[in-house]
């Protein structure tokens, strides 16, 4: 299975190199509001592939941070549920050991 992962990484790497070679034109990025022309922030000329790859990397990074946050939330909920299960299990054992047999509605009379 490790060779499949290595092969996939190599294919992606080759595709990134081909993409980079085909998109070497330099472009200028401008950030600002269109009606307000005096407040424009410009990035110096950079190759197009660099801008696109940085954007993809930034998107993956932001997505990864969001995924980590969600994982921590799920782990917190899991710990709370495990504590509740342990508490309820102790309560069931206490009730069973005290001799208080409650009639079960699940058992058939007969």
C-alpha cells in the first residue's frame, strides 16, 4: 500500500512541475476596492504558477486547521460521552447490587 501512496505523490509532483513550466508568465496582483483607486496594494510581478500554488497551499492549510478544530470538538464530545457511560454503568451496578429488582417491560410474562 505504501508504494501506491509513493506513486500517487510522484504523479502529483510531476503534474505540478508540468503546470509550473506551462504557466511561467509574470502577473501583478492588485488588492483594493475598485472605486477607491488611491488605496491599492500591489504584489510585485510573480509567476502565475507561484500565485496559484500558494493559493492552493493556503486553502489546504486553512482546511486542515478547520479539520483539526472539528477533530478536537469530536474528541471532547467522545470523552464526555465515555464519562456518561461510565457513570451510568456504575449506577446500574449499584442498583443491581442493592437488590432492587425492577420488573422489566422487555421480558415476556408467561
